[in-house]
């Protein structure tokens, strides 16, 4: 049986000034040529992601760096679509931050959950400035044994690159955990760097940016894992469609 090429939505406001955006075409080529993981990629601006049905038919959603987004609502909608429909999801940097926002609002009941970069005067600032900016920083991340992150990375300690200045407000950590979100990676100071959602086929977000690893000619394990999850989703979708036609 020949399966369809998986379709991945690259949700973000594409800009040549954002280094991670500039790297993505080369990383998609590396996934195809080196890992035999071919993806049909579509850039979806956050303003478009806000529209109903904008992400229908995709086999993976990657919420990219580049905040503040032109449409926070679109970024949050992309996370919710992936979470509720079981679509493989990756959020990096701002994608991590908005995955937290979506979960806080729609699962944990923190309706006013806000991002400190866009709405610094709000009461429920779930995302706040980091005590020490990670723009241009490289650091160690401790990964929880037995987590999705460990399976993806193949290790419990990894050196990763960052380009961000905002992260989770620890005052909301217990509520997010009680709601079912799992934080599976911390830095050497214990600050949260990775989250995942147990029970979801593939839902992973990192404050670090795997797309900045190395020289851009090899895909980071996180990106290979997302691509593999997209392949599995596409194959399952096609099999279901075949069964419906039979």
C-alpha cells in the first residue's frame, strides 16, 4: 500500500529575520534525504490559523518561534486543535509559551491566563519574563526518565540552544500539573524547559529551539520524532479512509 505524504502546518508569522524560520527549509530537506521522512509543509500565518477549519487535514502542527505573534488567538487555536484532535504537536520557544496559555485557559479554567510580553498589566500572568534571559544562550537540560522527551532524545541530559526571554510563572505550576500537563525537562537551576501531554499521540513543547541545533544540516531528534509521528498520523488517517470506502 502506498501511503500519502504527511502534511505539516508550520504555524507562525514567517520572517527572514527569525533565524529558526530561515533554517526550516534546510531541515525539511535533511529529514527527507537523510532520514527518509518526507513532509509536505505549509506555512500558516497565525492570523489564518485563527479561522475555523484552517488546520483541517494536517498530520502535524508545529507552532514556531517568533512572538509576539500577529494573532495570539491563532497561535492558541493551533494548540487547541492539535490537543483536542490528537494531531502530533510541537511547540518551540513561543510555541511552548502558548501551549501553556492554551492549557491554562481551556483545561485548567484560568480564563484570564495571559502572556507578559503582550499583556503585562493582566492579573493572571502565566507567562512572565525569565529571571535571566536565554537569548543566545546554550545550556543543559535534565530530562525526566520514562517521559516522551526521554524517548525522543534518547538521553536524560542534553545540551540545547535558546533564543527566548519568557517562560512559565511557577506560581501556576501546581494547577497545570493537577490539570494533567507534565513538565519533563528542567535546567540546572530547576527551571522548566520541556512539557508534554500524557495520553496524546505526540504532544511536546520546549523552551529551547531544536531547529537551532548544529549547523542546520541534520535534523534534531525532536524534529525527527515529530516527522515520524506525522507519518504515523497520515498512515492511520489513510487506513481509516480506506476502511470507510470499503
